């Protein structure tokens, strides 16, 4: 049975990476799509890739950090499509500004406004609309860094831990109060996307030899073991199976295990693995 045929899915950050792969996979399954991204050009490229599928597609330039814009967007999607079944809060950014002390409050606020507030607004705006449909599901993209704390990533960690905590709490509430709507917290490890290459940081980016150096942005994609296409298929299977949490990639599964069994030692193990992999470039 194709759960997604004739359903409607909303995907933020659909102009590239996992968001684009999700759009392509859902379109191939006959799912109608409301796609958004802050970059309309990349969003149009996504639409061109799915234009041969017989599904309805709408594009919207959207800054998920803009609360009013997100709530207006939700109402517009409901009006245009009539019902909404799946919301994937995927839009996110990265920051490579080094230590907590080197990361300014403005940088914290910028990252949190997108990675957490954007997910919060999307969840709040669409949840009442999902309850009006036959079935509804929210997918919130956290990260491996929503499971482990990593030196040099305090702002990103804060945002992704917040997404995880909110989503896991919401899941418990929905399990008891809403038989037709559920949610999943997703934790990708290294996925071949442009998020690292597009990260902010500038001169404050950790350099080789620094304590928390994890390679150059261009190295991330080389080391990432999971493709966006594989990640998207795992996410959609998690929706079908109604999973509470999804770990994507062997790296995410390994570090989740390490964190649970060695809660005081996992940071040194993590950076040891990073150094080992970086040495193999």
C-alpha cells in the first residue's frame, strides 16, 4: 500500500539536499507537494526535477525564522491543497565559529532562529491543520549533534538538542491525545549535502591544529557516508512505520551507542574517529 499517493506533503528547505531528495521521492509516489526554501532559484530547480510526475506542486520562498510568514504559509497551503498529511521541517543552517566563547550572541540567535524556531513555528502552524486530515505526521530534522555534544559546535548543538526535546515531548502527547497524528525526530549523521560548505564562520572557523578542528567544509561531503537519497528513503520509511526516532547512517548509530555506554568518554572517542577518518583523505 502506498501511504503517500494523493496525500499532501509540506517540505521546508526543499531546494537542495535531503529536502530535494524527499520531494523527488514523494513525487514519484504520487504525493502532492508544497515546497519552500529561502532560495527560490534552487526551489525551481527541484520543481524541474519532478515536473514529469502527475502531482500538484506549489513553490514558496520562505524564511522559516519569520513567524508570521510561516503561519501565513500554513494557511495558504491549506487553502490551496484542501488538506495536509505530512510536514517535514527540514530547513537548517550550520555555523563554524569555533568555541562557545568565540561564538557571538548574534550568531547564536541567528542559528537558533532557523534551526529551532523555524521547526517550532512549522510544527505549531501545521499541527492543527494535520488534525483535520485523515492522517497526519510531522518530521522534525534534528541531527547526530542532537544526541551528542561536540566541542566547537555549541550553537548547533543547542538548536538540535532543542528540536529533539520538543519533538520527543510532542510525540508523547500525541500518543495519548491524537490517534491520527504523530511525529518523528530524525538524527542524520554525515549526509552528502551542502550544509557544511554553506556554513557561516569566516575567520573564526577552526583551523587545522585547533583542539576542535573537524576538517574543512569541503572535506565533510567526502567523509559523509550517506547520500541524500538514502536519507530521504529512510525518513519516509520511518513515517510509514511511525518511528519515534530515526538515526541515519552508521556514524549516527555508532555514536548513539557510544554515548549511551560511555557517557563520560564519548567526546574523546568522537574526535578520535574524526581524526582517523580525516587522515584517510
